C-alpha cells in the first residue's frame, strides 16, 4: 500500500502572498523522507498554485516517482513532454472549481484520448486516468490504452459513516476489482483523510493512494508550536 503525497497546497500558501515560501520542492523532499513513495502535483491552466518552474525542480529533485495531474490539452501535453514525469494523470478541469470535481469522461472522448495517451507513452511516460467508480468509464480507460487508473473517492469521502457511505465504498471496491480484471493498476484518491482512509485501505486491489489536502492541513497544525517557539526565541 503506497502513499503518494499531493503537494499542491504548499504552493497555494506560497501564492497567497506571491512569495517564495513555502517551497513545494522542499515539502516534497521531506514527504519522501517520511515515507511517501510518490509526489503528485496538479498544473492547472490558470496556474493558481503549481507553476511551470515547480515541475522542473520536482523533476530534478524527486527520488521516488513524479506524477503530474493535468488536463488532456495540447498545452499540457507539451509541458509533459518537456518535463518527462514518471506518470501523467489525466483529469478534467474547470476554471471555477475549487478542486477536481469528478472523474474524466473517458467513454465520451475515446478518439482524442487514445492519440493523446499514445504520444505521452511514446516518450516513456505512464498514463493514469482519474475516473469515477463507474464500470463503463473504467472499461473505456482500458480501451484508450491507459496504464493505470485512479478511482475518484470523493463521493465516499464526502459521506459520514453509514449505509450510504457503505454503498459508496462498495462501488469503489467493485470498480477496483473490475480495473484489476482488465489488467489495469488501480489507485484511489480525493478527499481521503485521517478519519476515513481506514475502510478504503482494506480493498486489496488498490495499491496506491493519492492524498493531499488532509496531510497539508495537518502539517500546518502540528507545526504551529515549533514555528511559534522559533519566533519567540528570535524576539528575545
Ligand atoms: N487525485 C486527484 C486526481 C486530485 O485532483 C486530487 C486533488 O488535487 C487528489 C487526488 C488529492 O485529493 P485531496 O487533496 O482531497 O487529498
């Protein structure tokens, strides 16, 4: 069971002041030291957090695996071919959204995606697709030639423990089994946190989890005491 850490929101904090800290690359290296087996970031069309320079710095410094989330556009394909991450994760993108809102519509975009994926793979990049827990969409991921899928756990994550959440969990499980039967590597992510990750890790078909927000939120809290002490010392 591997953890990939999404470091986007270190860049969100940096961009809140258009500053040069916190440096997302440093956060990524510390995440690796702490046991992360991959680093994920999302380069958005509006560059609201991760910037192009971050991608090149990640590529030069990350020792585990660099996974860049991006839309399946020409602009993003050029960036991927320049940076050469280990994995590109294709995600849908809407300018107004706060975070990725759902899985990619693979079944409805097969021709475009097939060509797009083939070009990335020719450059030695593995292609993942972020997909809802939907059997038809997962079959389409295989049909367009993806190497792996990341099942969107947002519906599960947004629900409180109970029957409805159990059904959302069962949907993720059925989708993971289906993906494995098609020969795909199956990952999961979105909205996973310290309270809800337990039942998801019980699904043996899932080999990797992509987690960002909850880890960054917690690191801000667990770091407060040390950061304040350091400033108090300086003021003395
Ligand atoms: N997977 C994908 C495709 C995402 O877009 C995101 C959020 O950027 C994540 C996983 C991580 O989600 P979270 O930040 O809620 O842990």
